[in-house]
């Protein structure tokens, strides 16, 4: 097990890293170029305007006010600690308030469990004295005396560890359940207090049955007007263009080869260009290049058309009946 020196080194590294992150945050948040990154809610609500508009040159990107760096390092903490949960949501948004509740949840879980471990588990382990009896056979540190390794094999003290494991699990599960209930209530309350937006009444669908002879827009519109006439408002089809773009690039390469062979044939009409269709054009059957590339392009056109009909998702906007 780790010694006290190892734990001290680990703590020093973590504390140093935390100070480094705080310094980076203090420096970056006061730069004019990062204003919209750190204060988006204020811009959305019209409570803040860009400081870059009234500055010239390098001042639009870098803050040279030394005092602002000193105040920014820890000056924001007292104000943040004084803010209520409602003020945090108004100032920074719901996600920030929930993120801060993660720290509160950690305190609610680990502080009682730490006290319980210090009062119950540590005395049980220390009073066993197994490692002292084996001092000549093994090497151990003072930290090992606090661990379960100091309990004799087959000792009834293991029942304490088993019971504490159940207590730790039940307490953690209970706190997670209560916190989830609070976060769910916060989210519902936040949505109910906001102005209604289109994205709040939108669902994503795919694989709507295709109607022969109709476009995707007509198919989706007909399907929802027939099955959900009282709720359906409109839709927006969205395609997964990765595969589609690959087919288009492949078609462009074939079109370039077709243009090349057609120009070659125009310059020498007595001889039609030919090529081998095997590996790298070095082997295989020799074919007419112009007809070959025309046929390949025709096949790709059909694949592109079929792909555009089959692979899509649609955002359906619907009306909420009150």
C-alpha cells in the first residue's frame, strides 16, 4: 500500500494542477476574444455587449489590465457562493446549476461515509494487529495498519466490513435517487418557465413507408397528415450525406476520365480509346473507355437516386393540444 510520502506527493500534484487550472481560467476569462465563450448567457439576454467593438489593434484580443488578472483569480468565488440556485440558472444556465450540484452531491455522499469509516472501520482494522504479528515476514507501512489487510483471515471483523459495504451502497443509491429527482424537477420547471420554441415540440423519425411516385417530402407529409392530423404541423428532411458525398466524389472521378477519353477521341477520331478494367488498368479485359465510363456513371446515378430516397431522417414539428 502507498506510504504517507506517496500520498503527500499525490496531493501536492493534485493541488498544483488545481492552481494551474485556476490560473488558466483567470487569464482566459478576462481576454476580450473569449468574452462570448465565458458569458454566453449575458449576450443572449442582452445584458452584455462585446468589449472588442470599442477597442483597436491588439487590445481587441488581449487584456493588458494587470489589476483585472488579480481580481479575476479568486474574486469570482465569493459572488458565486452568494448566488442562489435560481440566480445561477438565470446567470449561467441550467447546465451550470446542475454541474454545481454534482459537487454538493459528492459532499452529501462522502462526508457521512468518511465519518462513518473513521468511527467504525478504522478502529476495527487498527485494533486487529495482524501486521504486527507478521512484522518479521512482510514489510508494511503505517497506512497499512488502517486497511483491511490488518484483519486476520477468517476473523469475525469481516462482518463489519460486509455490513459497511451494504450501508455505503444503500446510502449512495439513496442520495443518487434523491438527486436525480431534484434534477428532473429542475429541468421540468426550467422548461415550463421558458417561452415555447419549435424544438420543444419536435420528434425525429425515420423509415417512413415510401409511396411510389412521390418525393420524400410528399411521403412524410402524407403519412403524418393521415395518421396524426390533429398534431402534425410540418417537417424537415435531413440526409446522412457521408455516403452520398462519397458516391458524388466517385462520380466526379469517373466523369473526369470520361471527359479525358472524349477529348482524346476528338483529337484522333480514327481510333477509339480503350483501357483494361483490371487492377490499376494493367490487366483484365480491354473495353471501349468512353462506353465503359458512361455505363459506370449511369450505374452511379441510379445508386445516388436510390440512396437519396432511402436514407434520411425527418424532424417532425407537431402542435401540442392544450
